[in-house]
C-alpha cells in the first residue's frame, strides 16, 4: 500500500470478476468528521494515524506508521530536519544559482539573487551597466570603442562585417572623421543593436570620444527574434537559452493566440504517460527530446529548457483532437513555467469553464461544480482528478472527489493513464461520459 494511505472506502459489491473497487485516502475521519459521508454499499476502514495533528512544519507531508515516533515528515524543497522546521540556507551552502556579480539573499524555503551595484539583470544573469554622463541614462555596456585608438579588448562579441554600415558618424570630435568597419575587425558575427554616444574626454592635446556599443548577442525567445526582425515567419530559429544555443520552431503568425513570436515549451501526447501529473519532468530541470522542439504542431513529445529559463507575460495552450487544432491564451506573468508548477502549489486562473472547454470543442464534458482552474489544480482526495494546467470539476459542491478534467499533465480518477485531454466519468456531466485524449502544446510569450 502507498505510504500516504491511512484509510479506505471499499465498495462491497464485487464486479463480474470478483474484484472490488476501493478508494485509498491520505487522511482518516479524525479531524474531518464533518466531511465523512455515509454512502450506501461502501465500507469505511481507517488506521490509527499519528498525523491527525500533523506535527510536520512548512507544508511537509506527514506519513503515519514510520519511525519510533509513529510518523515521519517528508520535507518540501528548502527545508530539513525531523519536523522540517529548519530552513536550508542555500547561500551559505552554495546551493544557489546566483551570478558571480550578484548577492545571494536567503529567504524562508528559498533564496533571491540581486545584482550588485554597477550590474543589472535577474540576479542569475547580471551585466555591467554605466551611466551616460550627459543625461544620466542607464546604458548596458557590452563593448566600448575609443576613436583615438583601436577596438577595446573587451569587444569580443561576434559581428558579421555585412551587418555594419560603411560609416557611423560621430559628433563632438574636433578632428571630425568617422568610425569605419576596420574598427570592428576584432568583433566577429552578431548584430549591433545600437551605438550610443557616452562622453568626450580630453587628455593633454588629444581628444577621444567613447562609445558604448550595445551588441545583440542573439534572441533568447521567439518574441525577441520577431522584434529584432530575425524572422517574421514560422521557422526554426536558434535561441540563446541559458547562454546555450537551442534550436526551436518559432511561431510568429496568429494561429489562435495572437501574433508577435511564440516560444515552444512543451508538447504532450495524451496517449503517453511521459508528462503525467506525477512525472518528475514538471519539477526538474531536465529536457526531453530536444529535436521535438523544431517540428511544430506534430505528435513529437518534447520538453525544452525554455520550461525553466524563459520568462513571459502570456501562455498559449493548444490541443489537437482528430487533426483539429484549438487554442486559448492566458495572461500570466512569471519568470518561467517551472516557477509556476514545480513546487506543486495551486495557482488559480479565471478563464472560466467555458473557455477551457474551447480546447476540446463541442464534445467537451465537465461536471457542474468545483471548477478549480489554473496551475496544479487537484481534488483534495488523493486519487481523484488533477492537472498541472487546466480545470477539474465535481458533482458535489466541493473539490474533494472530482471525476472530470480538461488539462495538460493530468492524472488520477477517472483515467490515470491519460496525460492530456478531457475526461468525464459521470452521466450528469455536460456531455455525459467522455474520454478524449489530445496532443497538447504549450508556448509562451
């Protein structure tokens, strides 16, 4: 039996093969007496549990029947100790991913990264900045050119000769002149995004003008690729994801979520269990089938490093059922999809059940109540409907025993083998009983 199970509801009539249906639960009636419902032909049995008062701290899982104390605590990420009451200091133990140019600040159960003075970024990636002496604007420093001398040694980013104009005029130099291609001969292939005048210095009889050159090293998302005119059509583009080249199929047209460049994150085959609700892929930093990220809306499953690296303000969700593609969009800002899902905490959305049903079409079926939607939506009963992104519904006016869902990364009753699609096991659902598997697509912008 599963270590979390401490009670069972047994449906006493056997089926034609002599088998019995049972519901395993991770709690007993103790402390939940008001939720125990007497149901005909069901027999309830519970073990003595040392987890009724739950001595575990910080959202840890209490499992009864272990150790001399009669229970054990399974700590959530960021905590340790017998009762999970001790915060792990990731900064002291060097368990963080902060940049060398950032401060690591320990928080309860986690940590924050803050770029040091003179640098800017998200804390994991910090770049040097300077202030324009003329108007005090903040400017990213990628390379500086001294027009009196040769290219500064710090200019080591690639730049193709064809991407530099013959002459870049500059002002405030008494001798006049221009900045020509030879000044960039030590910078090999990438695009100059902008050239910004910074200041003029006079030393003895020589005057030199300093420039800050903002070099576009490469798009980190399909939106950046679109905005920088790298591509304005659907195509495979090599992005810089966590400073590493990753080729993905960028969708730039409006296929159902709006245009402007959409970055693929995951593709899920509902007939397979690769991305089942309980799969480790939802919480880890492991990619799956990178080549599948280059093939568009097909049957290739894939999880790309964009799952934990790409920030966004919109999510596009798509399902393909019987070769028919349908999409919905969610306005949601986050550092990554991983940051919304990996910790297992429920985060709500407010699309409404009818919007989720658009993914499936006219055959979509859900029960009438609960309608818990968003990220990590699940029934309070352990073996019932759950989905990493989507909606779960119930006949009762609570979310304890949901028997229907529409979502991505699904699991639990009524079809634990499914990982994407629509399931409804009750005749009172919108369209009755349904079991629809889908090919799912998740993109961000």
